[in-house]
C-alpha cells in the first residue's frame, strides 16, 4: 500500500492539471439566439397572412423548434446572426426576405433588433406605415423596402440612422415632403424615393457628399432644381413638376446618366450639359425647352451616346454640330418645332455611328440628304409628319407627311 500511494498522488495531480486546463479552454460552440430577438422573428412571421407564405418561401423555413442562429441547411433562410467571441447570446444582424408576395404589416417590434444592419423586404405586399420604431436601429446600413404598399411620411428623425449607406423605399404609397435633415446622411451612396406620392420642393442635398445614385422620379416634386451632390453618377428626376433651368446639373462632372424628362423645365439646353465629361445617357424629353446650344464637338472628349430631347418646344433649324459628337448613337428630336431641311451632314451618320434617329412631328421640308436614302435600312426611327419629300419605300418615311402649307413660315431660327 505504501508503494501505491505515490502513484495515486501522481494520478490525482495530473487529473487536477488536466481538469484545470480543460476548464480554461474557451468554448468553441456559440450560444443560442437572444430570446428577445427570437420573439421578434416570431412577431414578424405572425404579422404576415399565412396564405401568402408559400412552401418554398424563406418564412416557411422559420421553424421555431430550432434556434434561429443555429439553423443549418434550409432552416431560417433570410437571416444572418452575429458571431460573438464570448459566451453572450447571438443577435440578428440582417433580415433579407425573398420576393414571394408576403402580405401583411411590419411589426413595430422590429425596432428592438438593435444589432440589425440590413433590413430588406423588397417586392412584397407589406402595408401600413413604416414603424417609427425603426429609428432605434442605429446600426442599420441598408434599408430596402421597395415595391410594397407602405404609406405615411419620412420622419424628420430618420437622420438618427447615421450609418445608413443605402436607402430604397421606391414603389410604395409614401407621401409628404423630403425632410431637410436627410442631407445629414454622410455615408449614404444610394437613395431612391421614386414611384411614390412625395411632393413639395426638393431640399438642398449637397450634404450627401458621398451619394452616387439619386432617384426621385415619378413623384410630385415641384420648384427649381436644387443644389445636388457633386459626386452623383446617376440622377433620375423624371415624371415630376420641376421647373426653371437645367443649369444646376452642369456642376455634376461625374454624372453618367441624367433623366429629367416629363417635367416643366424651360430655356436653353446649354453646351455645358452636352459636354459633361462622363455623361453617356441624357433624357430631356417632355419639357418646355426652346433652344439647344451646340458647338463643334470635334476634339471634345464627350462620351455622350444617347440624346433624347423629344417633345419640347425646340425651334429653328436642326443643329448641324450634333454630328460632331463622336460617340452619339441615338438622337431623338421628335415632336418639336424644327424647320428647314435636314442638314446634308446628317446623311453621313446613319449606318456608321447613328443607330436610331427620330425627327418626326416637326416642320422639316425639302429632300432627304442623298446618302441618307441609301443608308436608312440600318437605322431605326421616324421622319413622319413633316413636309419632306420622303420616298415611301424608305421605312423611316412611313406614317405620311403634313401638307406643305403647314410648314410655310416655320423656317425661322439659325443653325
């Protein structure tokens, strides 16, 4: 027995050491979802009409017999969770639902998911107001509620969500005005409020200095164009009631797409707009512009490919210098008051760089440029409803011409 005692003592010593080491190793398995977050997910699912939750939908995979953050495979699709290094509970950090037609309301308890960085519910049938409780989501980076049936206004306090980089609430039934505080979003790069019922003047947005895309189309905004963020690459203000001049956009030297169609803008389309150094697509149609100012663009590095100035009040002769925009492929000057002949220089463009040309519904007269006739087979567009001598075998001439008397006295203006 005396000889066994040292061995027993040694075994006990090793047991203590191994046990101590084992206890000191951090747990490698994560703790379960915070119970409060789980209850909010339940509330979100319960706020949806069960008949709109299809068997293949994300919400159908939310089986609460399983811990949400421990779900694997096809369990709890559409959510992401935090990955704590300590023993704290996991938190819901993203909800990104599928496009399935969920019909219901957004539960106010969503505001208690305070670790949420992404909330995306696009293209469903959520109704009612956007809960004020989302103002509690101070870590939110992306808010995307597009193409639903949300109603109400944008709260002034939305500026409390200072980390937002992406906002898309387009395609709803939201109304009211844009709060001036929105210019405080210093991290915002994308903002779309299109296809709603917003109204009033657009506030000064220069504070959104990182904004790349701004879409305010299809609302009821009125007044002059505001001061805009200088780093914009895409600007959509079409289908509103905006008036005044287009000159504020000439500061936007990073702009690639500009659509201000279907407003009440007037005055001159200046050469400074056509010369924006990165502008590729320009839509000025359905306004009240009277003059398009052009220069000889040879040697000017303008990437402009599409120019749509149809349905305005542009008058005088067709601007010859448009043929010197080297990258232009689409030109629409239809439904204006242009008169005189089609410039001979236009005859060189079809089938080379021009792919689309609309000059219909003006007061043009005379013969077509000689080269024009042989090259129009490779050109889409229309010359109809002018006073041209337009051969009927040319596709662009289909639709007929006005009586010549209607174009008499219309040839005022200069090229």
